């Protein structure tokens, strides 16, 4: 069995895989040694490998937990072996979550032209062509946009996502809500439209914490893959086990 840690900017996802099959997973903002021990103790004797991906400082107990009794532990870095070629000019600065999402996309649709949109704290747009990772772009996510309007202005209140809002806004609350949400929707739609114009035999994959909220609001057809990063991390772990 494989133990997967995806430590993001605002939350951590943890999963167990048996080969390519996900057994269980959960998302948390608060975790402790005791909680982790309790959750994984029933699987302890079956755990063969672990992988840790992080975009921030990793609590020491996570590393201790992963290395305690697990024969093979992999910390994902730019030096990790990948099933595709990375054309990023500064691979040491490329977020491991982006690498994992690309690996998940490549595993699902090998050889295709793929746009991976990960809508989380930041929104990332990553491009794959065949076996080449071509790079991508980074944009502020929904929460970051709301917080920026509130923080860098004198009187604007802090907005948030809601199911219904008026556009154009008839009050400041709706004006902020519509401006932030519609602005990101328009951005995503244009990225997809441009990608479709430039590629054939393509796929657009949508993942990340805000993707569930956004997926039915964009105009283009996308494949919603909420576990893309976890699947990618598991695939990277399996790939390295076979190629080391």
C-alpha cells in the first residue's frame, strides 16, 4: 500500500492507495501525530511506500510518521524521476503540486495535449503536449482575490463565494462578488478557448479546492478530476519504484 501526503497552502490531503486504487482519503487543516497514528494504524503493516509533496514547510512529525516503519519514503522534488520531460526553465521553483497534477493528467491521458487547471489558493494553468510538460501560468485564486480587495482598499468589505449573486451588482457586496467570481470565470473560459483553438486531440482537466464550485459555471466542457494531484503523486511513487 502507498501513503500519500499532499500538503497545500491552506489544507493537507492524505490518502491510501493499493496499486492504482484509492482506498481512502481525507482533507484537513488541523492534524496531529495522534490523529495520524490513529487513522493509519490499521494499515501500518501493509504500508510499503510513502510520498510527501509540500508547497510550504513540512511539520517534522509528518516526516517521522511517513518514515516510521515504511520501507520506501519519497520526498517529491524537482530531482524526482518523472514519466514525462519537464521543460520548465527553473524546475527547482516549480511547485510539487503542479508536478503531481501534470503526472496525474499524463497517467490518465498519455500522449494527449492537456490543459490542467488547478483552482486552489492560486489558480494554475499547466500544459502537456505528448510526453512534454511545456510549463504554465499562475493566477490568484478566489479567496486571494477577495482578500486583496479587502486588504488593499480603505472601505471595501471582505467578500466570499455564494451560490447566487447579481451581475452587474446593485450594491457593493454583489459588485465585489460578481467582480471576483465572474472575473475568474472569464479568465478560465478564455484560457480554455485559446487552448482549444491551438490544439487538436486535447483534454481539459479541472481540479483543486474551488473547482467543485466553479466547474458548472464555466462555459466549456472539462473533465472534473478532484483527486488529480493525489492520483499523480501515487503514479510518481509507483513510477519511481519501478525505475530505481
